[in-house]
C-alpha cells in the first residue's frame, strides 16, 4: 500500500491488494479508482465517488493523483478504460504520453 498526502485533508492510497486507489478527505472515503495492472499497462477501469460527496470534483482528484503516481513510477502505460478517465486525459493533454497506444 502506497499513501501520499495531497491538498489539505486529502490522502491518496494505492491499495495494491484491492487494485484500487482511494481518496480520503478528513478520514472519510470520498472516491475510488479501480484498476488492472498486467505489469506493463495499468487499465484504469472505474472512477467512483460516494454519492453524498458527488459534485465536488473528487473523481478528478483521485484520477490526477493516480496519474501522478503512475508517472512517477515511470514503468507503466495507462489504458483509459473508464469514460471519466478518458475524458480526464482529453482535458489534460500534457499527460497523453502516458497513454498506451492502440
């Protein structure tokens, strides 16, 4: 499990055993990003925000944190399976080199 602190009150954790990134805010789970890692590519399969926390941009925060973590490791490409993740990459073309070419 890898944990990093983001902006005030946010904690991003890569729960490798569960194949997901979690975003906590002030100790509460607010968003999850599921993935599959085959050793070469990480398929980001589902971004989900707990319904009571929707509308605050938390899915974007968890995706941004996961992308930063994957970029920092530098040993994987990303397959944006989830529509939200795909839209996030379109809105952030500066990260497009991380995407797996098809």
